C-alpha cells in the first residue's frame, strides 16, 4: 500500500521534557488516520513538526516518500490552530484573502463553500457565523489548494453535538474523494466514527498503532442468563474460555475464537436450557484505549 507519510524516530525535546520521543508512524494513502491521546501527549507538537512549524530535536519524516519541503507542503491542507479571519468580511472575501496568501487562484472558492455547506451564507459577515460555521470555513480554506492530504487538529473542539456531527460528516465526505486525512483528537468517539487507522500517544511516545476495524475483533464476550444456575454448564462448555458471574444471575462469558452468541444459544438449547437474556458485548475504542494506557 502506498505511503503518504512516514516518520522515523521523530523527536521534540524541551530540556528534560520529551514532548515527542522517537516517533515512528506510517500513514497509508487514502486513510483517515487518527492520532489519539490525552491532553499533553504530543499530538499537536507532532503535527507542528510535520508542517515545519516546529523544528524537530531529532529524527526525520517523509511526505510522499520525500523529505518535507515547501513543494511537498503545497500538497497539504492544514488546520493546526484556529485560523484568523476578518470578522467584517464575508466568507467569500475571506477566502479571496487566503487564496492570495497561498498563491492559488480564487476559482475554487464557490466549490469549497458548497462542499462545506456555506453557499447560502457565503456573503454574510464572518462575525455572524456560529462556531460550527467558523470551523467549516476553516476547512474550506484548507481545501482551497485542492490538497492530497488534510491535517486537522482537534476539528470538533468546543462544538455542540450538531456541530460535531456536521464536521464528522464533512470529514467522511472529504475522505471519500480520495484524500488522506491525519486527524489529532482526544475524543475516542470521534476517532472510532471517522478514522480507518489510529495511533495512541502517551507522554510523547507511541504506545499503539492499528486499524479501527480491528478494535472489536478477537475474543468475543457474551452476557447470558437463564432460569437455572448456568455456572456448571458454562464451565463444561467447549465454546467457553471463561465465565464469571456479574449481577442478577447473569454471567459474562468469554467465547473461544470464532464463536458467537448464536453458538452459545444453540449449545444451551441442546442442553434443554432456554436463555432469558443473551447479549453480545463488542469492545469499544474507549475500552481498548484505557487498556492500552494502563499497559504503557
């Protein structure tokens, strides 16, 4: 698979403080790559180095298999901090200013405003915009140069639920156009809903990287209850790795690899036992994230 971004031992130290330490990342082309971690984990510092805003202490990074350069950065649209727009100018006029700064033509302005859902408000002054609309205009400004890669730092920070949903939908829409997105966030739900791949940083170090779709894979757990004592039955069941009582006569059952609640229900029925409660528990990113942090 083609690689858009790779880092090798990328580091940023401030005296004894290791903001980012020996970071090795690989971002595949076409992915939505989430950099996940608590506040202070090094997410923004990492993005700053990748955009040449922060000078690394050590290590290196490549964009499109080449060392970072001004030419490479022209292929990248980024929102690292809250962009500064003129409050008394409209969205169109603000984007015309951005186009001049970025040395790109203004012809894409109507297209990007439509893409972010601001066409109907394009002539209204920026100061009349909600926080969500301001964030969408920021994304429009990053899209002006038709970049191959988008870098977004905490794109839903401070938004209300509707604003968060709008930005998530927009990110998914941008990704469907074939663009690679690198997204830093401390919101687990955000990463699970929009990202294809993710990495976890903690205190500047990479402690995990993998596919979001793999989060729920592996050992399956089922909560089951019946009108009889299930403990001796479950202990002898070849489908069960472990079973422990939880509450109200229910048992949390760890199933053998490849086995599901359907298999367990069938086994119990063969034993002339009818389950009164049967629920599959899928692992959330939140649970895996906490497990990863505890193991670090």
